[in-house]
C-alpha cells in the first residue's frame, strides 16, 4: 500500500513537472511572438541629411543605410523640440514639451537671452519630475521587461541624482547624468560616469559594448528587454578616432561643414553596426523592434541641414525634422519609404502597444499610436503636429515661437512681433516662400488651432521684458 502511494506520488510529480515545462515553453513562445525586445537608438544632434540613405553621398553610413533597407524610413519625421532635453522628456512620457513645461536644453537660464530682446523666455522646469510614469516604468512594472539606459539622459541639472534613470524605471544606467555632452569622447572623459574604463576607449564604442553585454545577459535569461541607447555622439566636442579624422581631412567639405563631424558620423555608424550585428549573431533580430532617430537637427557650426532651412535651436525644418527608421522583421515591411508626418512623441503609445500594454486613461498622451500604420494594417489619420519653443537656444539666434503642421502646411507664430509665416513644406521643403499673405484664412485657422492647443496644454509663455 505504501509502495503504491509512493508510486502514485512520483507519477503526480512527473505530471506536474511536465505540465510546468509545457506552460513555461508556451510562455516563451508567446513572449517571443507577442512581446518584442525593444532597442531605441537616439543619436544626439544628428541632422536630417546626415545619412547616406537620406541622400547624403558624402557621408559613409553603410550600417544605418542597411537598417533602412530592412525596415521603413520616414521622410517627414520630427523631434518634439529643436533641442535635446524636451525631446527626451517627450519620448519618455508621451507628453509634449509644452505640457511638461520642459521646453529648452537644461539647465535653462535667462543667460541665453540677447540683450536687445523685447521679451524674456518662458519659465520652465529643470528636471523631469518623478510623478510622470515613464516608458521604462511601464515596460518594467507592467510587462516584466529588463530595462537599460545607456548614454545621454540630460533630464536633470547639477547633482539632482534622484532624477536619474535608475529612479525613472531603468534597471541599469550607464552614462546617464546631467551632462548634455561629455568633456571629451575619449577615456578618461574627465567625468566619472563610466565604471571599469578601458584606456583610450572611444565613448560610442564603449556604449555599444555595454549594450551588447546587456542584451546578451537578457538573452541568456530568456527575458525581453528595453534598451534606450541614447548616444552622446554626434554632439560637440568634435572628436573621432584618428584614422577617420585623417580620412576626411583633405576631402572637399560637402554635405557637412567640418571634417571632424563627418568622421564622427562614420564612427557612430560603425558603433551602431556592431550592436545590430550582435542581434543577428544572437539570433534575436526577428524578435527585436529597432527604432533609430535623432533628438533634433544638427549643430549649424558643423552639420549641414540643407535643403532644410536653419538647424538646431530653430523651429524651421532644419531644427526639428529628423531621420527615422523602424525595423521589426515580420511586422514591418522592409524597404519602405513613408512620407507620413510622424513625431517622436508617438513612440510612447506605440511601444506600449507593441508590448501588449494599454494607455493609462487618467494620464494625457500627446503622441499617437502608429503601430497599426507601421504594420500596414491601418493608415494614420491626418492630424496636426505641434511645437512650442518659447526659449532662446544656446546660440541666441532663434526667435521665440510655436509651430503647427497640418497636412502639407506648416505655420510658425513668432512672439517678438506677433507675426506668422506659412509654408507648404511638401512643395517648399526649404521654407523659402511665405504663403501667409496669399492664404490669410488658412493662416488664421492654423494660428487659432495652435493657440487652442497651447491653452489646452497649459503651455508657459514668453514674458514681457
């Protein structure tokens, strides 16, 4: 009798073990099929024309060009702001810089205000408050993702460490601090934000290696990951490996304004290529959603945004239109070029949907879920896209203003003279022909729509001097 009970108990244990194995195996299959790994690559200060696939034949970017062939490339993609910090905050929260009241690069001070300015910039926050539920927090807490922030954070100032990525949903933070750019891109960097440095290492390569190591660790654990590889490059200072600087030194300067910038672009492409190849080597490329973009237009002293008008820190296309490539094998059709206007704020709801998560109905989201559009299931409805930049950039050359694009038309409202400019950015990508006098009713309607959005967003406005 005892032997029979023991035999039955062993049988039950084996059945339970088998069932646990089947359930676990099924969960792995479901995880692979329904919950992708996510790699969000954000380059700093890279312009719309800074890739071969964007039409610049004078820059060498074979790895990013190959990524574009494997995915979808958006020609009319936009940063939420013409400078870095507000764009980063908008991606992390899904809310516009106007709503967040983080509208300029940090730290923001009136020191950028020109002495002859008639108005003062709007007041703003100097950090991303912890009350906002970030993309990383949702993915980690609600979908079980392993999360890593690698690169430039720039969402707090000074020593306010409580606002760093580790307190905003990331399991690890490598390099994310209050810095907008490193003192140097080569070891020892002159700032202590990277452990176990290798003598003479180049920062983009080091961040790529850290990304590969984290991804490899998650693969061994069979765990879905979200990596924000938000590179410091190609931000100032202009530094790249010596052989690349030498390569461009004597070449004609076309498609860029500084040969060191061209060298940085190629070095960036090489580092990103290493990360993308690692996905292939680990056989997880098909399970990984890759997003590649930039936080704003190029620094005008080194980059060349033409045919777009202006550059970083301006509301003209050169300051806000950015490259955008999305690859997700089996979900996104490869080799596609799409002219649909997209703003990077859209990736908050889009990534959540890709991970099987819904939006919090009690929290406003300014971005649109573009996942059905990416998959080719449903075209994105025409909508208005907005910008609010009521601050002076570091170069002090911009005018405080806001902008709206609806369809092919874009209106800019400048606060120093309460004037508007209207452009058809489909036909006039260089914004040379102001149509506000020719189409006053359209200009008035778009201005009214922009003002309504600013009011609804609770946007802070410029102040009288």
